[in-house]
C-alpha cells in the first residue's frame, strides 16, 4: 500500500504540477487526504523520506508505523505480528510519530 501511495504522490508532485513543499501533520487521516489532493501527495512524499530515515535508525519502530499507519492494524494486532508486548508497540508508536513529525517539519514538508 505504501508503494502505491508513494508512486501516486510522486506523479502528482512533478514540476509541472507545482513541485512545492508543505507542512505534514501526522494523524490517522493523512493517508486518506494524500490520495485526494496534490498537497496530500507532497505530505506523503515527505513522510516516506522520513520513514526511510527512521527505518535506518530503528527498524522495529518503522515496522510499527508501517503496520499501524499503512496497514491499519490495532496495537494488539501489531504486537502479535511483531512478537512484542502491546506496551512496546504503544511506546514505539508514540516515539515514531513524534520523530517523524519532527523530521518532516525539519525537511520543510
């Protein structure tokens, strides 16, 4: 799902379509908004770049984001799929959201 959304966002973000950057707010509705407009596409691209950096920093936290944000799993479902406790998933989710928001803001997205 991530790849599909990213490719769609890239095609919308071509120079002929503006190519500018905007701020990204990390919330549960961001993916739905990204599919609907050019501004959302830019936010999704900034999120993808930040998520790639997070993956290099801490792979488990990146997996938590992938499962919660893109796959829509609950905390319990994510914990079962990663073989960790729900508390660990909550901590990773909280850290990852804050880190990604800071990284996206820093990049000018």
